[in-house]
């Protein structure tokens, strides 16, 4: 990856993350986050790993707040 591509990738907003980073991003506990992510359909399971799709979860939270 060249330097320009690295810098542009560095400034992009993250679309996916693990549970720990999602808890920090949304200021929710693990159980609350998993419940809301399950409701929104934002959980991706790869083997034993659980990935949260931030794009779907952001849209879900926006719909709850009425934006």
C-alpha cells in the first residue's frame, strides 16, 4: 500500500469493529450492545469471533432517535 492510499484509509470512518471497540464507541455495556446489535441485525459471526457492523447500528440508532 502506498503512502497516499494509507493516509486515505487512515482517515476513513471504520465500518466494522469488535465488541470492545463498539462498547466504547456507543458507551454501552456488553449485554446492552449485543441486544441492540442483534435487534438491528448488525452482528457478523466469523467462527467464534463477533464483529459489529457500525453502519447498520448507526442507522438503527438514528431511526430510534427520529433522525
